[in-house]
């Protein structure tokens, strides 16, 4: 691990709305409404932020119903810091939280975007039998 990667520390916290917005813009995700981001972050069951000198360079969250179903979401690393193991450290932190859940047969999902299937497979996730489906509400082209 490089000295720079070693200097990045993981902090158990939610990102701020501004931090979240900056990171998703850095990786080219669609802009989201600040009020929606605030609500989503507040509803997180667990979150981890990767920081370098106090600045956010990565994040990841666990969302779900608190009993039967959980999802990893918003796992993002600033492009300037990718390919240094930060995403793996974030996922390991999220998985550690999930592994503390005491319920049997608890389902954990992740929607792997193009190019990330192998990454998530290395962390114990496997493709489902059927196609995953989703629907965007009030979609904008922004």
C-alpha cells in the first residue's frame, strides 16, 4: 500500500450533502436534489467516509429495512484516489457492520454498475439468477 493510501483514514460517519454532491459529480453520476440527498443520508443505517487530511475522498453507505434486507450503496472514490484499495477498505467496513446483524437468512444486495462486478465478487457478492430491475422516478437528463 502506498504512503498516500496509508494516510487515508476511514471514519464512521455520513458525508455531508456538499461532500456527497461533490463526489458523485467527480465520478460522473447524475446530479441529485440537495433535499433528497439530505433525507437519504439521514436514513442511512451505517456509513463510512474515507478522508485524506480532513477532506472526503470516498464514501459508502448501508441502507435497508433494519431486519430482512440491506443494500450497499453510494460506494464512490474520487477518481484521483482510485485503484489504491480505498474502495475495498470501504466495502470491508460496510461488510463488518452487516456481519454484526444477528438475524438468520438476511439478504444483502448491491447494484454493480458496469465494470464493478469483479470488484464486488472479490468481497463475497454473487450475481443473482434473474435480471435486476430498477425504475427512475422524475428522471431528468441532467
